[in-house]
């Protein structure tokens, strides 16, 4: 029984460390570029981002890896098993948000700014925010 608790605590501690590392990585990334995007602004983008991801997932001109990452992201979000359970206040949903942000960044960089521009149905300000969040604005801000 003692070894069972030790293993359980080790797994829980490891998951918390992974989550903290992801949070720190996103904070450092945002501060590095003096990102003025606020949580409120990001929440307003959710419907447009969902449409963007759906449109990217059916675009067969994009690399297969983009569609695979989208399917894996949806499977993770639909799964009842999370890195940190959702019933834990605040941090329960934070791991989902971090994984979505990292996946969106990876997809946007792989698909390229032209694909993001082509599939974006939201506002120009929303497109700028997405490019800022994904790191595309550093190279492609003049296209917005």
C-alpha cells in the first residue's frame, strides 16, 4: 500500500511540474514580444478560432501533420482524462488552454500565414491577435 501512494504522489507531482513548465513557457513567450493581448481579448476570439481550426482541418492542400494535430487536439479535449482534472478550480482548465495555445501555435507555423489569412473569418484585429499569439506577427504583421 505504501508503494502505491508513493507512485501516485510521484505521478501527481510530475503532472504539476509539467503544467508549471507549460505556464512559464507561455508567460516567457508572451513577455519576450511585449504581447499586449489580454485574456478577455483571447476569449472573444474563441468562436473565430474554432471556425479557423475547422476550416484548416478540411483543407487538403495543407500538410497532413496539420490535420493530424487537429484530430489529436480534439481527441484530447473530448477525453475525460486530462493532465490536471477539470474539477480542480482554475488550473483544471488551464492545462487545456495551454495545450490548445501550443497546438494552435504549431499549426499556424506549419500551415503558414497565407493559410491562416485564407481561412480566417473573423475581424482584422482578431487576425492580428492570432498572429501575435502564434508568433507569426513578427514576420508577417504587414499582411494584416
